[in-house]
């Protein structure tokens, strides 16, 4: 099982479509996906998880319920999850993280990455919307720093992969690393 997780409106469903050719319900508004959507592809199950975090026009209580359901789903299926693809919006993630830090809170993207690591789920962070990033190297290095990782992006190129789901940019590289991580998972779990 491969899960795609991330904030609302970061391009999870678009990325799944680009990778698989399977049409997934997509919307311009955050919160279109409210429950995990299961897709069968190449003898695999792909799960498009609902977005977490702020959803315009969705009551806070509903947002919290969705986040709790995502966490329970992942905890209950952690032994079956071969790979998690955490999709972040490379254009706005630093601004959002800094906003959370100013409030003295752990940014939800960072918290989610740490949660997946604690469950020992192989994780790739797809840094989406790279077509809108001016200085990619600098932005990627700042993202590493905000995610609490030592070193630079060059140390984490198999974890943090800049892509553009909309334009299909760098998806071959993402596919290659996804396949490698899935093989490694299968070798460890027989």
C-alpha cells in the first residue's frame, strides 16, 4: 500500500493522476477529498488521503475529525504501508511553517513527517510546484532546516524530491525513488 498525504490543496490527487493515469477526484478548493480514496494500480493499492490543515469553508471541528481519522488510518495500517508520499507545496511551505513557529507551534507538515518516521514508514517528501520556485537549491536547503534535518538538500535527495505535478516535471526521478523504496520495504518484510 502506498499512501499520499499532505495539506489540503498541495496537489496529491493531481500527482496520483500523473503517476498512474488513474483519474482521482480533484478540485480547486481545499477539502474535496474527505475520506481515503483507494485506487488499484499495478497490483498495488494507492490511497489518496484527505488533506489536513486549514480548509477554507470547512468547520474547524470537521478539520480536526479528518486529521484524527488520517492518523488512525495510518497507525492501523502502518505495517502494510510500503511507502508514504508526503506532498508539500514548495512555493508556500516555508511561509506556512514560519507562521506556525511564530505561534510557538510545531508546523503540521513537519509534525506529519516526524509521525511517519516514528512509525518507521518509508517516506518521500514530494516538494510540489517547483515550477513556481525561483532559487530551488536555497528553498530546498531551507526546507531541510525547517524539517530539523542536519546538512543540506544534497544529503536528502532520495527523501525530498522537487516536482511539478501539474506539468509532470521530475516525475521520472520520483517514480525511480518510489520503486527503490518499495523494493527495500519488500526485502525487509519478505
